[in-house]
C-alpha cells in the first residue's frame, strides 16, 4: 500500500517539475500540487508507523518456548 503512495508522490513531483519548466516560475497549480505531496507524505508516515507498530506487537507477542519443556 505504501508503494502506491510513493508512486503517487513521485508522479506529483514530476507534475510539479513540469509546471515549473513550463512557466519558469511558481504558480498556483504548483502550490496545489505541493499541498497534495505534503498530504501524501503524511499518509506514508502514518502507514509506515502503523506497520511498524503492528510488527512490534507481533514480535512482542511471540510465545517463548523453554528448552526444559
């Protein structure tokens, strides 16, 4: 899932760059694209945090087996 977000982020960054090359200066469209990029970055961070928390819960909850049993 985060892979899709990274692809979307790259796509928006390319779109931002194309706008900049087209006009040679910042414009309103570039500001909108930048806001979308920032939102996607927030989503990526949240999903990666959730995934890390899930992995941590799994590793903590693994049953420990004693050799004596």
